[in-house]
């Protein structure tokens, strides 16, 4: 596993809840606390990461709302005498919004990585590798 994949896996431990949906403030605090327990964040890092997570949560919530509306619009077009142009338009827009959600997830991971020291990133990598090894043993 190359270093980039390991870093992504490590940061996924922190950011996965955001990919699943908007995370309320208390859960954002919990994410920061969990990361702090793993890598011992300083106060400035805690504030920075909290801000990163809050901004990502807002953007993610907006994108999820848009995706849900597009899915509903697409579903409403599945009728006899369907409008192919409308179906394709909604499907294309849904794909674009999904791509934006993926970009936001990657940016979140990069921003968190940027807020950590090299030592902290290494600790996260080790944790991710252990988790991956445990998962492979279970399979």
C-alpha cells in the first residue's frame, strides 16, 4: 500500500461520518475528541479541525439536500409517456452533484491532513494499517 493510500485510509477514520451525511455539532466535537485521543492535538489544531469539520458539514448538508431533490425529480419522471430529456437532465445534474460530494470529501481529508504534523499523520497511518490488517484477518 503506497503512502498516499495509507494517508487516505487514516483520514477516512476521521471523516467518514461526514461522507454519510451532515453531522450535528456535538458529533463534530466528538470527532475532534476522537482524533485528539489518537494524535494528541494542540488547542490551535482542535479549533482548526473543528472549523474544517463545521464548514464541510454545512457544504455536505447542502449537497445532500440537492441530491435528494434531484432523486425525487428523477423518480417523478419515471412514468408512461416519459420525458427523456428531463430524465437525462436530472440524471446528469445528479452525477455532477455526486462528483461535488466526492470532491468535498477529498478536500476535507486534505485539509485535516494539512492541519496535522508529520508525526501525527504517521500515528494515523499506523492506526489505519492496524485497522486494515484486523479487517483482512476477519475476512
